[in-house]
C-alpha cells in the first residue's frame, strides 16, 4: 500500500527550503545586520528533519514491508541527486583545501561521503558537498529508523514521550561533554573544525527527529486538536520562532537551537494536522516542497558555480530562488521521480520474494 501525500508535509518542506535559500542569499550581501536576522533561515534544515521523521513514520505504517525495502527506497530517493552534486563539487574544487577540510581532501573524505558516513568525522562531515552534513545526519536516522519505529509502534504515546525525554537528556549530556572537550583544543584549526562538528553532528540534531516521531505517534493514536487550539498552536509557534531569531544570544545558547526549533517546528506540524489555512498550506508552497530536495542541492551548486547578482538581499534571494526552482523542476522530473519509481519497484520485488516461501509453505 502506497502512503498518502499530506499537503501540510509538502508545505513544511517548502518553507524549509525557502528558509535555507534565504540564509544563503543573505550571505551574498555585505550587510551584517541583515545576516544576523537571516541567519536563522539555517534552521530550515531542522524543519526538514522534523518533516522527514513524520513522513517516514507514516510511510512505514502504510507499507509495513520491513527494513530491506525501506533502505532500498531511501537509497534511491537520496543517492542519485547527491552523487551528481558530489561529482560536480569534486570537479569544481578538486582536492584543494576548503573551510571544512583545511588540509585538503583525501581518500577517507571521498569514501565516507560516497557511503554517507561522512557525518562521523569533523573533517569529512561537510568537506565536499556544502550542506551535506544534513544528508549525513538524515542517513544516520535512516540507519536506526527500523529500530526507532519498532519501539514507537509498540508503546503508547506517554511511554514514547518519556523515552524521548530520556534520550534528550542523554543527548544533552553527551553534547555538554563534547563542547567541553572542544574548549580544550588549543590548535585553532582543529578547534574550529571540532566546534562546527559538535553543532552539526547527529547527536545535536537528533531531537528534531524525535519530535517528529512524537507528532506522528500523537496523530496515530487519534490525538487531535480543535480548530481554535490548532490555530493558536500554529500562530504561537511562528511567533516564538520569530522571537528567538530576534533576541537570541549568539554565543550563549546556540548549541540548543536545534532542540528549541525542533520543538517549535513539531508544534507547528501538529497544529497543521488540524488547521491548514490557505495562506500557509496551498498548492504553490506544496509544489516547492515536492522539489525541495533537488532545490537544496541545486541552490548550493548555483552559489558555488554561478556569479549571482547581489546588489541587495531581495535581488539575490529572488534570482537564486527562481533559478533553483526552474532547475529543480527539471531534476525532480528527470532524476528524482524515475529513481524513486525504480526504488519502489525494487522494494516491491524484495517484498514479493520474501513472501514467496511463506505462500508456498501455506500451500503445502
């Protein structure tokens, strides 16, 4: 059984890619004040994580065909576009040093990126394809997802929430120890790499996935909100995010931003399950969400390879967004959709082969 598409999930993805494009467009403009406010567009990645967790849980429930088919579909969903980006950036930059690989690229960075394990080393997590740290974290979640969904499916919401709270506490403790270890690194280059790593690695981003699982579990058990409370939850979440973006202390609690935004994005998603105003959930933002994965990789490619006009933020944003969406429409149609279909076909064959012995045994 193929899972249903939910308009609000596509909308969340659409907003996520708009936020990410906004922050990168702001970096093209020499305006420190603008960059301060636009910098929180980077939290669009955490919105992707929350939406991803909800979607994966829904898909697993709808198909229920096991870990093997799940991994096949995920590989065919992520790998084709990512490998194109990987080849492009290796061609464009070669093995020369960059901000995430200050000593240059070596065989271990290439192999780890090809195998989606680049999220485990500071000089590999973002070393070849800019922004690929998010794909590394996503792949870690994919790897453990069958275990996560097994636990989520067997327990009631209250127990799942308690388990998530315990995991959040453990993650915070690990993060505190990691930050302290980073403070002890004297070499400035290694210190910079390690500081970036402990913000980007899966441990610090995992709360977003957990919050997404909680939204799914609440909905699965029939939890719902009336229109008024749902609207209040959506509006309150948006206001809280705007407030954090304005008053945050850049040096004080930056490390907590993934958890804070993850919780707010989960609240936003929960509200949208019951209240979907056309201003927030509509075909336009939904279509942008559908092509958002291509858009994520393509807009980074454009920034690296094309001299974009950037006299003002509005100019940079509009040009980057328009070019990204135009190219993403092509890659979504010509690359993503065919490979997604191929992954689904292979997954169905896997399921059919696995079911064949049981059918023969019953017939006997």
